[in-house]
C-alpha cells in the first residue's frame, strides 16, 4: 500500500519543479537581454569562469588524448580516401600520358611524311606496336596491322623520334619480315641481320648502315665512299641496290644524324657513327610504307 | 534518500562537478560524432538510488546549473532533467530493481529520454531551421557512450550517497540471495 502523503508529496514535488522550470523558461524567454535572468546568468558565468578555465586546462590532456585518437581514426579514413584518389589520378595520369605519347609519336610520323625529301606515294599505314622483343637487342617488334591492311614482307617501317618538336621528327625503324592476317613482325635496323644502303646529305657520300648490336642509339655506317663525312649531318636511305635482290628502301627516308666519325691512320677508311632519328628504345606507333614510290630508286638490304 | 544537509551538499557538489566536467571537458570530446552526457547519468544515478523526489529535485538543480553555466535558455534543461529524474526515480520505486547490470539500461533510457525531450522542447521553443538527420546518429552514439559509462557513474554515485540512502538496491539484492547450504545435513536451510 502506498502512503497517500508520500504520493501527494511526490506529485507536489514534481509539480513544483516542473512549474518552476516552466516559469523560468517563460521568464527567460520573455525578457530582454538585459533582464534579470540574463543578468543572473551572465553573473553566474563570470563567477564560474575560473573554475571552468581551471577544469578546461586540467582536462586538456584528456581532450588531446581523445582528440588524438579521433584524429587517428579520421586520418585513417582520410588516408584510405586519399589512396583511392591517388589510384584514380594515377590511372588518369597514365591515360593522359599514354595519349600524349601517342599524339607525340603520331605528330612525329606526320612531320616525317611532310618532309621535302621524303618519298611520295608510299601510302603509309599506321600501326600500333603490340609486342616487343624482350632482349636488350631491340631487334624486333610486332605490330597490329597485317596482310589484310596491305602490309607485306620487306616493306619499310618508320618510327617517330623521341622529340618530334625538335628537328628530329623520326626516321627509318626497320622492315617487315613476316606477316599474318592481322599482325606483322618488324625487324629493326638495330638487328644484326639488317643493312641499309645510305647516303650522307648533302655531301653525297654513300655507305651501308649497320647496327652496333646492343646499343639502339648507335648505328654504324661502313664502306663509306664519295667524300669526307662530317658530324651532325643527316644520313638517309640512298635507294641504291646493294644486293642482287630487289631493293627495299625508297630514297630519302632519314635514318639518323652523324654523331662521330672514326678515321683510320691513313684517313682513307671512315667509320661513321649515327644516332638514329627513330626512337627505337620505345616505339609505340609505327608507319609501314605499303606502296613503292613513283621514283624507281630504292635501297637494298644486305643478307647476312 | 534521507534529505540531510550532508546528503544535499554531496549531491550539490556532485552536480557541480558533473556540470563543470561536462562543459569543460566532455562536451568538447567528440567520439564518432557523439559525446558523453555525464549530467544526465548523474541525475539518473541519484534518482535511481534516491527515488523520485530526490530525482526530480536533482534534475531541476542539475538543469538549472547546466543552463546557468552554459548560457543556454534557462529552464529547458531543468524541465527535461526534472522529468528524467522523476521517471528514473519512479521506476526504481515501482519496480524495486536490484539487478547489478540495471544501471546500463537505466542510463541508456535516461539519456535517450533526455535527448528526445530536449529536442522536443527546443523544437517547441526556438529552433526554426531544418535539422540534419545526423542528429539522430549523434544521439544514438551519445546513448551508447552513456550506456558504457553508466556502470562506473552509478557505482561512484552510490558510494557517495550510501550514508544517506534509505534503501540500497545492492543490499536488497544481497538479502534476496538464497541461504548457503553448508554444514551437516540436518542443519541445511537453517543458515548455520
């Protein structure tokens, strides 16, 4: 059994405190900022301010500890987000760089075709490199165009230079050595089996360009006849036949720039070093010249 | 609870400590979006051990102190905490609970009730802006944090108020334990 007095007392207490709260609320809400309760509140805050300041300082290490823990969690989440962002941006950057590289190489090939001495009417077919020789010799690549695109064995292949914006827009890269319906294999001019009849421009000295195997940035021009070769001159295909078979390379395709000339003791025999215009280390896009030029001059390949 | 000057002083100091801790430390600790609400837990603990009258008086005092020191609209916290203190006190009086883990549920319910009541009063008064759904998430986190903290707060409050308590729920629980069956067979049940 409940004592009625207790019940009444309890209810009265509740009613009193609720009424007090509502009265306080009403009074506070109804008065202006300078009213009694507002002033009382300000005074109380001023009075308790030192206690709160002291407590705040005392609890700062605890807050810092929790803050550190919270920051650590936030940092982990942020780290995950940033990692995802980095992955996304890396992918975007890779796409952009790939596109830029393709554009650069295509620009180089276009520039090469527009060169004054470049053979006309060759109907170049642009192809993408889909495989590369895994050895350090850089001797062959596979392209994504084949016989169905008009590509045939022994057709010359051009590649862009490393910097098409410079004068070296690209040059001879090799020749097609085998063809299937949709692909073709290209043997590069750095392969030991390749030799190209070449001519130094404008002196007219002729010779045969062969690779310095193992160094794709160095070609050797041997059997040089017709005059002294000087550095920084251009070497292009001569279109001469140096073999009994059909000549392959049309006249006027740039091969490289003379980088060094070695003379023997009697200065008769010259050994000319060329730096190829085509960037043979990193070819992505090539052009296959699918038609012979109208002029009859072509160069040949030495069969080893 | 025996309303002696000593008990009132103890509760007053406890409330002051809780409010200062709340304003100077705990309110600034954001844990997963929520924060610990110590004042509610203290009010609930006092009401749990002291009953409804002590509960609503403590709730009013705590709310008054909280509004006073925080600069909030005076009367809002008092009103809601009065109701919370009364509710917890009545629960204790009507159900006469004695389970050791009950403070967990009481703390959670008191916190939830306070948050809902405070939101309701605030809505009725001066909140005209749209409210983000994140408020609900923060409220849930606060309830969970307070639930975790309920046992130590209730234990500390009980120890502080023990001299002034008419009935200690833990003592009631101890008295309800079955007698130990020890001693010779013939004396079992006689608590020898």
